[in-house]
């Protein structure tokens, strides 16, 4: 007999997770309910709906960065001038998830906890050094996004832990970031492969900080330390792009599925890496901001 | 001419529009019934197997379950439009993954699904045949071991695993090749694709006494009625098919199938029973997909570009059953020469059984794949002789007086004018193109299906009218547009007509919304019915006005004396006191003269009646690094004879072009073993609003009236035929590489560019 | 187990007892009697079920009904003023943006969500606002033109808000 709870605060939600075996949280339902309807897996027997927990929807901006409550919607992220200018890669990714309906109901917490290897927010959060706060009755702990993601559909959160917020540190001035996704259509897509990059240059145009991460190229979204290290101290020329691409290709473990073959994904990894780095560099040079339009710059036919 | 202003060619708001924009329009799944039960099918879930045993006892005992039926509960009738090769439920053998093995009726959809899952079926797997090559190999298992015992329509030629083959022969093909200075052989392959109406199939059946009423999402109510009567072995008069608003069909709701299963469940339970497909079932079980095809072409040309001969072989994957697949085969055969002068031709087509989802008549069956292959081949021929693609086509396109591949004489041909107009609109050869962009062209032809149809028309006492037709509105607006033709005859406004349609107890027989035939045939029937009413009106008015009939005209809802507009009687005044009823059937125009000497098999489309022509030019942008193709614009120039409803015709062309952009770049079923891998709208991708190109539409006239109402020709299907071909040629122009598989998705384009050995170009060469 | 649901639909209070797994779409169609929102797919891909939840577009097929408790839902039935049609509806008719009509309710709702927020929209905005609404008949062109024309009219304000 399935049960449903709609707690009014986070403590109550955490307590329900602790005391009710089989309980799972649902936020917008854009992963959980859709997967159930698509026949992937049935809905959990006990649903703890979070939409009435205002503290999980709160966004706080501090000197140190921004804290996005787990219920922050993709629409909010996409429309936030602040996120677009400071954490552009995240805004890029939020703007290309699903449809307007998916974005207005889907949340950052849900996207992370669903832990799809193809999640668009994964690689941007990795390059932006985001951490998550997990809350359980009696305490909280912080994890990096890399520590959270354990495998396809799996996280390191315990069954009684609730993802309460995502903290993204303020970027060092001069940092530019970008997310590029390869897709078959301009909307309603899952990444074939995606890459996020964050770069900062010194006054001579040499890279002093580099982050690179990939979506849909391995069982989890992952950073590519070898590529990052190789970029330091050099200009972002064709050779640097190619080297980063080679390092990324060496790091990926793509699958063959209905969207693409592993061979194609591997080859495309180098392409999206180069394009993400190039756009991040352009933004770094321009003082870090996503260009005007509401729509992601990374659509089919415009990935270049 | 009956009025001062013609309503034909004017903008017109369809009568069913307001209820559709407000959400009031009821579709089959929206209907409510007292005591309704819910149906669920049990599917095979495997490609090919012998049924050892079916145990329904546990399912039948479950709470809320009213019936569990199998073939043992249905008459053992083999049915099929061309080849009677299937039964309602699997009989002894299952031949594709979504073959229906059993059906459940229960009081909730959840209980029906639970009971369906509890039906135990024991199978013995048989070797599966998964593509046309495997099926035609002499060692292949015969998928229908009793095929020789199946009854067929006249003229169907078959072989083991081939449910219909035919040949089209013209001239002397060996002599033609001897005359050629160059020749080119190529092979093109297309994936299976789906119709994908946004409304999934739904059926409700309810018995009262001996009679069953079936509300269904059918494009073809009368054939569906015949199918139910045949498989349940009851008279057609005991079957009433009603189609509420239909949420699109595109051929996927043609033929007949699930109505009978639901009727059986309703009869067994004596309750109304409803079936509603999920989207997954829509992909797996609809069994009316666009054929996967392999198309082999060899053409001989002279150095000046003159085509001297062609050999063609088409293999269409029909899946597990024949269904209405021979439409696709027959039409595909008629597309291999294209709208070109091919003096010497030998073409053969085969409709091949495999253990896949059965194929059928998706919008323009056999058209887009064949046109795509032929038009890629045409561009390659142009390249071979060093001519611009337009110039090569100009030298070979059919003209008035030429004969087509079956000897059909063209009384007119707008092919050349379509080409010239499209080139002008598209700015060929594209001097202002951006980097990575190119144009591609395709020319083609299509037919107007000439079949019987019927309509009644009556005037109401207030001077409005009602049309009662057997024709089926699938959403295109063709039935709504019948009001224009009635209004034109009677000097009325089209808005003054209500239309009673898609009810087999009301309208005369009609083949349904298939073959783009509604306006072409039912339009003539409505005009004939309206003329009968008109004669009656004029006779009555002549008496009242004491003037000869020939001095009267029907204008603005009244009968008036020519030249004396003040002497008039409103129609309402006459209609209130008289029975003004008309009926019409409209004589189908005959096929053009043709010559089938040497041809073989059932050639259902031995000539194209009232042929129409088109030219599409696509502008594409190719990202060479990723293979991603976008299509900013498609120019579509069609000659449809006279365009009666321009807004409706534009809608058909725009919608058809976008559908076929999907076919060109995105849409195709992938298989693993006998299982579709992408039976959903995320894996099987339709074009979305952000992807859709701008479609520039233009219409040309035909100076010759070829028998349609006011010279109109078929509109619905031709728009999907040419765009994949134009896009393919544009990709080749942009990349210098040809993609020989449809859809030409990003990975295939990238593979052609970066792994050329994987999809080697079959080179042309000296003859 | 069933739970009480109290939701405002098109300005009217509605209540039902529903199971946790029930979708908003099934409750709207089967309990509340509104068949304007349609079921066209299994997984939020087609948009035929689009409704507004507190003014934002939502795929009703994949939203848990109980999560709308205490909130306001607008369906296509709640869009037109009592004396006529909403400009989006009127322009869809005039432009020929309606063929089979099955996607139309969802299109109307996505378009309304856009115009309520951004009446100053351009063609690209309209295309992206409709990204989650598949139409197989029209090719979108006439729908996009209709929404742009509706946006240019002063009266497209929300009809469902008191």
C-alpha cells in the first residue's frame, strides 16, 4: 500500500526518511515520475514530497558564493542574471534541459540525486567546484559533487539523507565557464556527450586555472585532471585544444546505445571539449557572462 | 458559376476549429460510458516462436477481471487486405514482438494490466528472420509455412517470404544499356519509420443486442467495419463504426485491427470496453510502420545527360504480415523512374516477410524512401556527366505528350515549371549561402487516387445546410473543406454547413482518409449532391417567381433573378416548405491510358490518375566536425491543379515537409534481435518547434482539368515525398560525401565524412 | 491508500481522494471531468497534457496529483473568457494552426505561459516555449505565427485569475 507525505520543513522530511523504510523524496518528479511512467522502474512505495519545504527552495548569495536550495528549479537558474554572469556553465546547462515544463518543475537537487550519467548539470557543477549539503536527522555533511556521484542512478547519499542545498563558490574574477552539449535536436534532448570548462588567464594570455568535466561519456559525470593539468601555463591555441581533447578521450568510457555508438561518442568528446574551452575562454576575456538570449548557445547546428 | 464571388481559393476557418482550441473536442479516449471496462493486450515479447501452451486461469481469477480471451475464443478467420495471412490473436505461432496473444478486460486499467501480466504463455523459440537479405536467402526459414494456402486478392504474385512481388517493364532495357555511354550502380537503404500521430490508438466497443457500436481512432471506418464483420463472422449491418475527432493518422490508423479484439471483449463481458494504447504500444503494436527499404539502382546515360535505361530492385521489409503493404510496394515501383524520361526500364519490387513489426501505408507509402534514393542517384548521374543538378533534370524531366514508365501518356506536365519556380524562390545555386551551407533539389510526382465515394446533402428549414458523408476527417481539413464545394454550388457561405461524418450508419461507403483521396473523390460526390439540391431549389423558385430556371442564380443564400437582384427569395423560405435533399457519388475519372506489356504481378497503381508534380529545394547547414545537420529553409513548390482551400493546402505542405525533415535526419527505428530499441518519443525523435525550418510554399496550376473537383488534385501525401531527397542532395553538396542510409543522422553524416571506408561510395564508371 | 486533494482548477475548488501514484492528468480527466488535457505519450515528451500550475507550464501526465494540493491549476478549458476565445485560440484558428487538434490544448497552454510572462516575445522565444509540444500535422509554422500575432494584442491577459 503506497503512502504519501508532504512535510512542511526539512527536519520533518529527514525524519520521515529515517523512520519510513523504502521512503524516497520527490521534488518536481521530472525524473522519478517520468521514469515510472516510461516503465523503467515503479514509483517508490513511500513518497516524501518536498514542494512544501520553503527552506529547500531558498537561494542565498554570500561573499563566498551562492547556495542554491535543492528545490531551485532549472527555470530559476536559467533566468538568473547572477548565475548567468558568474556561473555561466550552469546557466548554459539549465537552459537546455527538457522543455519549459521540465525546467519549471525539475530541480537542481533532483537532477543530482537522479545521478544520470547524461545529466546536464553534472559537468558544470564539477568545473565550478560545487559541493552539496546532505541532511539527516541529527546532522549534515558536505560532499563535493564528485564524491556524491557513484554510478548510473547511484549516489553516496545514505537512504535517510536528504540533499538540502548546492553551494557554488564565487569564481575568481576573470574566470569564464561554459557547457556545450552535442545533441540530435535543438530541444527535448539528452546529451550524446557534453563538456563543461572553466578557465582563467593571466595578463599574458596563459591559462592559470583550468577545470574540464564531461557529461554522458562515462558511468558518471567526471572531471579530466590530465587535461586540466596540460592546459596550465599555455595559451589556448589549436594545439592546446587538441591536447585537451586527447586527454579527455583517454579518460572516457562511453557506451553504445540508441543515441550514438561509443566510437562516435569518443570522437565527439574531443569536439565538445574544444568548443567548451573556446567558449569559456571567450567569456573569460569578455569578463565572464553568458550572451543575452534566453536560449542555450549549444544547440544542434549551433554547437560550433 | 453560381454566385458573384467564388468561395474557392479564399481563406476559410474550419468548422471543427473552435471546439479544438477550447478543449471541448472529444476524441475516442475522452468518451465516458456507464459500466466501462478496460482492455489490455498480452504481447508475445519475442520475435518468432511456437506457442506451446497458454494458461489464463490465474489471470481470469484476479479481482476485477471480467474476461481473458485468446484465439480459442475467436473465430479462426484469416484476414488481410491483400493476403489473408493473419488471425486476430496469435494462432500457434508468434511472428513479431508485439503479436497479440491474449486480451483482458477488467474494471480498472491497473487491474487489466496486472491480469495481462499474469497470463502464462509457454513458447518454443524459432529462428528469427530480421532483415530482407536473410529472409530471401534460400536457407531462410519460411515464416508462413502455409503461405500457399492463404487466399489473396487477384493478381498477387508471391514466393516464400515474399508476400507480393511485381515488375514494371518498358522498352528494351538491354538495348538501352547498350546505347549508354556511362552507367552508375548504387544502393540506398532506409530504416523503418513510424507515422506517430500524437493521439495514440483507442477503441471503445459496446453491444446492444446483436449490434455492436465501435468508437475508434480509425482513418478508414468502412474498411474497419468490413474487417470486424469478417473476423467476427457477423453482417456488416450489425457493426457501426463511429470515429470521434481523430488526432491524426498519417496512415498509421489505416487498415483494420484492434476494433475486433475490443468488440470480442465487449461481447464476452456484455459491457462497454475501452482500449487505449500507451506510446510504447503505439510504436510496438500499431503494426503499420513505414517500410525499411533497400533500393538498388543502375542507370545508363549518354555523355550529354540523356538517360537511356534503368534497372531497379526494391526490397521492402513488410514485417510479420502483409497488411496493406502492397500499396507501398506498388507505389514504390511507380516511383523508380521518377518524373523522368526513362525509355528502357526493368524494375522489380519484393514485399518481404521478416520477424519485425508489420509495415503498412504510412503517409505516401513507398514514396519518400524511393524518391530519396532515385533523387540521390539523379544527382550522382548529373555529377557523372558533369552537369548542374538542375540542368541534368531539365534534360530528362517528362513533358506533355511523353509516356511514363507504364506507358502512361502525360496530357500535361508541370515538372519543369515546378523546378524553375523552386529554383527561383530558393535562389539556386545559392550565391549568398553561409559557410557549411548548401542547397539540394528533388523533383517528384504523385497520383490522385480515383475511387468511388458518396455524399448526401440537405437544406435545413432556416436555409443552412448539412452534408452527410462517408469520408473521414483525419485532421487535415479535407472533410471540413467539403463545405466549400457545397457552398460554391449553392451560392451559400461554407460556414452555413454542418457536416455529419465518420459514422458508417450515416454516410455512404468511402475508403477513408487514405491515398489523399477525400477532396478528389468525395468533393465530386458533394458537388453532385449539391447540384441535385440546386436543381430542386431552382425549380421551386422558378415556379414562385414565375420565371424560367435559366434566368435564376443562387447568390448569398438566396435565389434571385439574374440582372434583377431585388427579385429574390431567401433559401430559408424555400427550404422551410420543401424537402431539399440530394445525393451524389461522383464518377471516378478513368486511369490514363497505359500499357502493361511485359509487367508482372498486381500493379494496383499501373498509372497515376491526375498526376501532380513538385520540386523541393532544401538549404542545409552541416557541422563537419560533428555531422550535425540543420535545415534553415525548405522551398516546396507543388502543382495540385486548382487549390480550393489555400490555407488548408499550405498546412498540408508545411506539415508534410516538417514530417519528412524528421524522416531525413532523425526518425528511424533501431532493432536489436527482434526488439525495437527506441519505442518512445525520446529515442524516436520528431522535429520540435525550435528545429523546424521555415517552409516557403508556392502552388502552380495545371492548365488541363484532370477530373478532380474544379480541377483539384490530391494534396495530402505529396508534401512528404520530396524533402528527404532534397536534404540528402544538399548534404552531399555541402560535404562532397553522400550518405546512403536514411535517416541521415549526425553519426551517419560524420561517418561518411570521417570514416569513408565504412560506407563506401559505389563508384560510377565507364560502361 | 488514498489522500484528500483540494485544488483550484480553472478558478473552481475541486476535491478528490487519490492514491499517491496518480498523475495530475488522470485526476483532471477522470475525477474532475476535464478532457482537454490529452495523454499522448508516456514520458513528458509530447506536451499534449500541458497545464499551468501556479502559472508555470507542467506536464500533467508526469506530475503527482497530490503535489497540487492547495495550488491553482489552469487547463485549456479555463483559458477563454466567458464571451469568446482567448487571443491565442482566435489566432490559431485564423492562421490555420489547428489540424487534428490533439496537440492544440497543450500548445495553447505553453503559449499562454509564455505570453503571460513575456508578451514582448520574438519568434525564437515562441519556438523555445513550444519545444515541449509535438505537433505532427502543421509543421509549427502557422502555430508560431498565431502565437506571435496573439502576443501583439493587448487583451491576452490571464482569464483565469479573479
